């Protein structure tokens, strides 16, 4: 099943960022104090000046939700719908807020009402398609996506989601084609490049690196893009570049135990540099003290260097954390026999 929430994160962020775009443009043109465009005073003044406009309440709802006040945002969306019960953007935005609250049944109902009142409102079509995907109702999802693309063929999210459905169905070539279209429509679509990288990496295609690099260009500090590229390079036996990327990741996110672990794994498994392997597995343990695989692999490094007491301690700790860890049990038995 497609991972819940990835598409919705895109959709929700679009709503949260776009609700006040029109008003912010107006402020840019008429005042030097742009910060007023993102304040309670600004939205309340809009409502006072036009209390029957659903847009005014929608704008304030977006401001509330962007600042973590979902309940207040929902209240304003209800006011927008009182002003105009057929106002598709408010139904759409309310479904987003309900999704954030994990009220999925209510979310679906609001999307259906949105499509009833505003059948050409593409955000509702995209979000409804995503929920169909969660239910494995791919034909219904495709229908919503294709309908949305008939209205606007520049919806990069629609192509991206079609790619994800094709991936779930095992239709790799169609998935690649859909992801490619998504980034052609929107050359700055980070998630599209990530998916193109993952899909091509799974096929062993070297072009995966180009897609990951494109994603990094868009978001230079993205741990996700750098990690995926490092894993790809690691699989391609380009160990030094992979190690360099893991160091970059740790510079961005000092708590990233996986980057430290993978560095240790390269030194242990591929380079037989057990001292550096021990160092990086220790770094992984420092970041994640219950990382039983890191204890096990550090034990292998120590055993390979002749430090049997240290290895035994690590194997014991791995077994304490994961009593069914057969690899650690066998390694412990091997060390005890050697001693």
C-alpha cells in the first residue's frame, strides 16, 4: 500500500501556504509592512471589511492551521461554509484539517461533498484519489486523477500519484513514465526526483544518481535525498563517495544513527577496516542506545581484531536487547568456544 500521508503532506502544505497568497500580494503592493499579511489583525480586518465572503474566513483558517491551531481553523472553515455552502476550497481545506486530526471518515465525507458542490475542484479530486488508494481502490483513484488532469493537465501531483499506483501494481515502466511527466510539468518537484531515483535504483540504472542529485539541488540539506544517494552508491561499490555522504548527513542531522551504522557496515563488510568499523558502530550506539544490530556488528569488528572480551560484551548486549537474535547467539557461542 502507498505510504499513508506522503501525498497528503503535499496537499496540506499547498493549502496552508496558499490560503493567504492573494492577500499577501495585495499587502506587498500597498504597504511596506509585509509581516502584517500573516497576523491575526490582517485577517480580522479582512473579515470586518467583507463579512459575507468565504475567502476571508478561509484565509484566517489557513493562518490558524499554519500556526498549529487546527480547532480554530476548523471553526473558521465552518464560517466559510456558512457564508457559502458550495464553496469548494473550504470543503477541501476542512478535509485536510480533519485528516490532520486523523478523522478519516469525516475527511472522506467532506471530500465527497466538495466534489458534489464543486466537481471541477481539482484539489478535492486529488485528495479523494489518495484515499481511494489507501483502500486499494485503484480504478476509482485513477478515475479521479484522470478527471483532474482533464481539467488541468499541469497537475504534477496527479502524475506523481499515478506513478505510485503503478509502482504498487508492479508496472515499473508506467510508474517511471508518470514520475518523469511529474518533473517535466514541475522541474522543482523534489518528491518526483526522489521517486525517479528510487525506481531507477531498484532496476540498477545509473541514471538514479542524476535524479538524486537533482533532488539535492532543490533541497541541499535533504537527509532523504543524500541518504538514498549514499545507499545507491554503496550498492554500486562506490564506497568512498557513500562514506562522504554519510558524513554530510551527520553534519546536517547529528542524531542520525543509520548514517553512522551504514558507515560502520561499509568498513566492516567491504573494506575489512575493523577499527573504523568499530568507531562508526559506536557512533551509531551513541545515537541509538538500543540499536542491537549496531552492538552485534561492533562485536564482529572487535572479534575480528582479537578483542574477544569486548566482542562478548557486545553480543550479550545485542541479545539482551533482542533475545531472539540468532546471529548474536551463534557469535556468542563461537567466542566462548574460542576462549
